[in-house]
């Protein structure tokens, strides 16, 4: 698929690095998916190429990538392996969120950034729980943080959907502070006593993210590792970094589209004297795929540019951000479906990547924000509540 987006020199350099990695990721993807094994080799390659530092501020030795930069990287990695892209996206996205919100103390944020640059550490939040579901729904954590006499905390609880679990160096855990009832965020090192990973991840799609359960059994941390207090309504305001989710699924859809086109260019049944690319219905479906991808991509990157260029207006972009996610993830599902219709029954074979694409894009429908939340946001903007 032709890409008419104009890239900066820095974006082109990143893209060139990824062009050499994506074929490797694509080659490894089937085995990772089949075994539900974490893509350690892919992450070693990404670390060596510097992609762990994408959103770390330049002042701390990182690349200081914009939202636009971040989405370009996400989309490209996902063309090779969706699980690798989504997993890395949580790390880079969390760094971007901390950078943009400044909710950690400056010294703490600088320290973690310098660890990322120097040692290639990975971080991700662990907020989802069996009883509360996604934190976007507003549930209060059942994980508890108890204040100790020395000023530290003892944390106990269980977290689900902990992407990157096999490789994380720090887990950013939400917990209810017993003494105050407030929700806090705590930075917990992987080697902490009482921390363990329960290997529960056995899903239809995105199998290689290894989003296993995190078990915290009276884990003790220092006072300074209570890194932030969540304010009421946390997570409901505009969060540009979450566009890494639709970027990932657009990448999967692009891969499906490209593979379907390659198949149509070469497959010729004995009932035809030409490849199926000449069949009008195949050409119509191909054009429909491209139209859906063009619409989703241009919408997403336009909103990302608004986010980057007008930081003072970010509070007004909530509806657009939610709409991008819904538009792009549903378009990705539709594109993969069209690709499989072009290829036909062969697309169901495990020897081909289409059935994996199909399973992976389904996961996007359940990443935040879900379609019903987007619907409520858009309806609320059209029919705002009148204040007395």
C-alpha cells in the first residue's frame, strides 16, 4: 500500500530501522502466537534499535518523540507482529503520559527515564482487576496498600491483563490506601519479595502479549515509591497516548491488505486465464480495503497532529480521540475480513497469517475506550446537559 504521508528526516530514519525488523517479526509471529510465548527476540531487536526510549524526553537522553512519531512506530511494528507492537506501546505510552501530565515528582520521573536510556528497563501500569474490569469504567481497586510504621507500604492484591508481564522491570500498580481510602499508584520493582506472575494468558488473539496475572502478596515498598495519587475522574479526560491502540490495529489491517493483494497478484485457478487480481469483485474489495484504511489513517494522524501542535487545546479533543479509536479498530476488523474474502478458504489455514490477523484485530474492540463509551461521549457533546 502506498504511503503518501510526508515524514521528517528523523521519522524516516526510524522507519528505515523498522523496515529491516518488520520481516523478522513477521517471520517469528506464527510461532509466538501458536505457543502463546512472549516475543523476547523482537524486544531485544527493538531495544538495540533504541525504540524503548522513543518518548523519553531529550533532556534525559531519549528521543522526545511526539504522538505522531509514536503512532508511526506503532503502526509499522504491528505490520510485523501485533502483539509486539501493542506490548511496546504500553511502555512508550506510559512514559508519554507521565511526560505530558507531570504527575510524578520530577526527580522520580527523571530517574526512571535515565534507567530506560541507560539500561533499557521497561515499565507498564497494572490497573485492571477481576472485580473491577477496566479502570476506564471507574471501579475502585480491591488491591490494598497499608501504611507501615517506617513510612513505606505493604501491598496485596491481584491484577489481570498485565501486558509485558514476562519482561517488565517495574509494575505501576493502582491500590486503595487503607488509611485514607484514596487510590494511589505505586512503583514496584520486579524483584520485590511477594511479587509473582501467574501464567493465565490463554486467549483467542494477541496471545504473545503474555498479559498474565500479577500477584502481590504483602509486597513492601518504600515511601517514595508511592508515585502518584489518582484524582476523581482519572482516565476520563483526553489521553492522546491511547491512540497507540488504533495505530496497532491499523498496522495489522495493512499487513492483511498487503498479503491479500500479493495473493491476488499470483493466484490463478485453472478456471481462469489470469490471476484473480483481474476479477472485478476482487478489485472492488481491494479498493474498499484501501478506502477504509485511508479514512482511518488520515483521521488518526490528523487528530495526532492537532494534539501535538495545539497542546493548550488538548482538553477539547476527547470526542475526537475516542472517535479515532472506534473508527480505526472497527475499520481494521472490516479490512481483515475483506482480505480473507479475497483469499477465500485458504485464509483459514494455519499456514497463512490471515486467521491470526483476524483473531488479533478482534482484541482491539475490547481495548479502551470501548465503542459504547465513544457513543456516550459523542452523544453527550451533541446533547449537553443543561445546568440550572
